[in-house]
């Protein structure tokens, strides 16, 4: 079965640079979630989209922005990168957020290292 | 706001034995879902088991089962016949079924499970 695809899988950037992370949800899934997992920490919710509209926002810095496109893929744009942004960024997708037991399926993550 | 607490940073078990991972949570919502996710060294997040809060029956998935105590806000995971492949970080998580912040998962701090041959 098709899974969530994230690209790139690994990314190395310098401080103050920008980065764009991409997420391709499972086909027919209409909801995308972004999470950030720092070293040795639990995943923290950043932002989510349902049917191309932002549905919820968590602890996402103002330097970050995201959107969901007409084909349901999503991009997380990160500017003015800081050392503390180094983390594993997960994308998860689900079908119809109002369905019973909506299960979020996670992608493999993008490992971002800021030097 | 929701919180999830996993009080066991690390646990270990002998292969073929049974181990229980603890999780407590707090939420003001009356309807919610609870999950256990497994994160092996590859760091992929894999769903292990899920439980609807309105169901009294404990969820079971093969060797994995939960003990859901709604009044006590407790959601422990029991792994029977432990296998080497069960070694991973295990996260407990909660999600609202409605109301505010619908959909997002709130995770606990995680429990590292080591399986000894």
C-alpha cells in the first residue's frame, strides 16, 4: 500500500538559510499534519491542513509557514534557520478528519541539520 | 490543554516475556482517542494500537493489548511474548474527537523498551 512520502529525507543547511520540506500524503487522504521531533524528545504538533485550508496551529515559529496544494501535497517553509531547528520533521496524513478513529499515518520524516 | 505522561523513561524485558508500559493523561474533553505508537531506531512512527474513549472494551491487536481505565485516566500497553523486534521507543498519544484542536496528536515523553535475548 502507498505510504506518506517526504522529501528530502535528509537536509543540511547553514544558519539563516531557508529550507522547504515536502509531504505527499497517502492517495485520497485530505488532511495533513506536521510534527517536529527534537533529539530525545516527543513529536510536537506544528500545523495541520484539511482540504487545503489550515485547520489547526500549534507551536510553529513565525519563521515557518506551510500550505497544502490542490493535489493535497503540503510544503513546510522554514526561513532564517536557527541551530535549534535541527530536528526530525514528520508529516502525517489521514482521510476525512471527521471519520471515526481517524488514524494518522506518518511519513519517514525529514532529518534537518542546521550548522 | 491535553497532557500525556509516561513515567517510565526506560523498560526492559526478556524475550518471550510480558511487559507493561504505563501512560496517564489529562484532558477536559469527554470524547477522545488514545494511541500507542512505536518508533524503532529507523525513527519511523508506527501505529501499534488505538482505543476510543467511549468504548469500555480494551483494544487488542495480536500480542499488544491495552488496559484502559477512563476514570483513572490511565492507558497502559501490554506486550505479550516479547520479540527482539519490539525493541523501540514507545509513545502514548491522545487526540480529541471533536471540539477545539481537533485532530492533532499530543504525545507523552516516550518509553525506551529493550528486549533481551
